[in-house]
C-alpha cells in the first residue's frame, strides 16, 4: 500500500522517530517495531509529509535508522518521504543530529515519537537544542518491563540534566 499524504494540509513538517537497540541478529527489536508502527500511523493520517528515522549503530553493524526505514517502506511509506540520521547512539545525540537535519531541510515543526516512559527525557534533549517539538508517545500497558523502564528513566533524566547543562554552558562560551 502507498501511504502518500497530502503535503499541503500536513500540520507538521516531519515526524521524528527515535531508534532503539535492534536484536543481536540485526532485526528490529520490539521498541523499534512499535515506534515505527506508531509513526507510520501518524504519517498515514497526514500529520506530516516527512518521516525522519533517528539512530546510529548501537548493536551489530546496521544503523537503527536503516532498520527503521525498511520497516516503514514495507508498511507502504514512499521512500521519498523517508529520511534518516545514522550518527546518534543515545537520546542527547538524537536531538543534536535531528536539529542538524531539520535545519538543513528547513523543517520547523516536528512530532517526536518514542515510548511514553522515554518521552520526558527526549523532550528535555530536543528543547536543549532549541527544537519545539510535539510529543506523540507510544503507550505501553503496565508491566514489570515498563516499571523498570520508568525507574531507569528517572536516573537517566538526572544524568541528562547535568549533560544538558554542560552542553548549554559550553555552547554559550563559544
């Protein structure tokens, strides 16, 4: 199926889908699958004419973004609407590299897709790079995995506050 959207009516320029670690054999992991499925639904609904997959090599030899693009193409998203950044390996880098791509393309409005428990940290990062993004999280039912993810994210956000502060202070100096 071809999911071509009406470019003129789309309220955002791009849907940014954040990557996740693939399986050890290079196939998409469950987080990649659910995030791409969610982003493709937004694309099919005409929320944006472009989709930017964000993720470099974190396991194996294939960038997360490449794995994600293949899923989106298989779901019917036209290749011309798909873009990728294959440098980032963590959330802070996702935001930095997406700012570079969106700036180069002239995109001003973006939707960010990631798991709901990861969204707060993602927004912290995107805002630190001056990107005004609309969150559209993937909701997961409560489970031991989700509970552990919330705990992990709590500590990750604490670390990221320091990382962002160091970046902003370093950026301000020069």
